[in-house]
């Protein structure tokens, strides 16, 4: 009798869980059904700084009140950060123009009472930022109090649309292998608390304070991802995919693969280059999949070793070939990747932006910061970063090409904690 009761109890529980998993898996598959794939959207996290000492200022709510909450400006976990979100665009260049336009717009509205600094971590700040008073952020801060201690880690996130669920999963799994190259190319945070950190991307180490961060796992099916999310929801761990702070995550709710490993770029032109690399990489992998190729999927622990080399040594180190185990100069691997992606750039309208990635391959943001600090000191570095973040070529009167019926990417897609 007791065994029968137990069997009915487990059967009912498993039935409910199974139905939730099926619903989630189906929603993930349906999410990747865009009529126009390979559209692109960008998010960037900027640090609000005091115009006198150039230290972080916890003023995001004041900025939002001045800028308007319906504009492309969003709060982030830290009250000293402002997030800018573009509409869904057709090209990387269009998206970067939208970022530049948003920066110019917010600068006009705050009228010099604050400055904007686009950098992976604040080079000299030692204090913790206040947490933005939103339910989501307060919950994160309560669960991960150590994650808000210091540093203001600030990233750039690139969404690229994929129009088929099988293709999206295959590209997601395969693209994980290229994340170290992208991390090295985009590294822009070599200073921490007033001294060299010894890392090219200090931000990537700071983001590891959040659970579910770092190199993402591979999934053999959308059902496997749904099982993980359903299990986590049942146990009260996290409610949905927006709480996965991996370096790459699928966003079926937007029909995109979201690159998250990049430090925010000080100049919009550099943001455009990173965006172009990601957009063309997604296109290249998708084309191989459609041609019937079985895309390679490598073990997460192997990729994590290369991730560490990338955030530590940046462009100046080596990455290890995933098949041969041979260490190769990171610049060489990035250069080979850029050559492989060039055939896709013309069709996507981002040939100029991809070409600019060669400039980053020569000297990225981390290299420029070190060079400037060596000649002008840390105070000079802070001034230079603010000046560079607020200075960009004049924008034309015509708006860039925006995807039909596009909406700004919601703040829940953002991170390090967004």
C-alpha cells in the first residue's frame, strides 16, 4: 500500500515536471524562427563618474530621470553604471552608430554634471558601488553579496539573430570554442584598484563572482537546457535564462545568441569591430551547418583553460589548439580567424568593421591603456578614458538601417548581472 502511494506521488511529480520541461523546450525552439536572421543588437555598460575626481558616482536613477526611462538607457546592477541598448539593426556599423548616438544623447541631457567612462573595470576605484534599487538587482545582491564588492566590471554584449532552432543550438555549441580569441581581442581592463592587475581582462575574473558564469556548457538538445532550467526553478535557484551569466548564452526569447565575453569598448568604432567578428562568426558556422557539416563541440574544461590564457595574457600570450594541443600565439589564431570570416563580411555589410578588427589584433584596449598610463599616470589615464568615451565622429542626420518592427533589447538581457 505504501509503495503504491509513493509511486503515485512520484508519478504525479514527474508528470508535472515533464510537462514543464516540454513547454520550455518547445518555447526555446519556437524562439529561433526569425524571418530575417543575422540581425544584430548591442548593449554596453558605461561607468558614471564624477567630473572632478573621475571616480564612480551612484547616480543612475538621476540620469534615467533626466534621460527618460523609455529611451535606450537602462539601469544595471550597480548604481554607478548606465546601460545603453540599441534597436535590432541590420549591420554592425549601424548598431555602433546607435551606440554613439545614445552616448551623445545622454551627454547632452546630463550637461556635464557627470562623465561617461567606457572601460572594462574602473582603473582606480576601491570602494563598492551601491546596488540599484530594483527587485531583480536586490535579489542578486542578496544572493551574491561578494559580487558587488568592487571594480564596476562593465561588458559589451552582442546579440545576433538565428532563424532555425537546430542551427542555433549547433552554432551555440561550436562558437564556444572561439570565445577565448574574442576575449583576447576585446580585453580592455588591465588596471584594478590603482595598480596593474597583471591581467588583460580583469573584468572576466570579477564576473566569476557570480554563479553560472564563465565558459558555458554544451547542450545536446533544447530539452537538456529546459531540464536544467526546470530543475533550477523547482529548487528556487533561478527562474529563467536571464540568470545565466555565461560568456555566451542562447536567448530564444529574443531569437539570438548573446556574446557576453567582451569587455566594453572605449570607442564605438572598436565596439563595431567586435560586433562584426561575432556576426560573421555566427554566419560562418551557420553556413557550415546548413551544408551538412557536423560542427565540432569541445569539452568545457578545455575551453576554460584557453579562456584563462586569454583574460590573463590577452594578445601577448598563447592559446592551445583544441585538436593538436599545440600552443600558438594568440595574435596568429585571431588573424587566421579574421581571414576565415572575411568572405561573410561583404554580404552582411560589415567589411569595414571587420577590417578594423585587425587594428585591435595589433593593439587592443588593454594595450592602449597600459601605454597611456605609462606616459601620463593613472590620473591621465582616467582623463583619457573619459575623453575617448565621449568623443566620436559626428553622426549623420539619417538614422541607420533598423530591422523592421525592431525593439530595443530589454535590460534583462544585459549583464554582468543583467
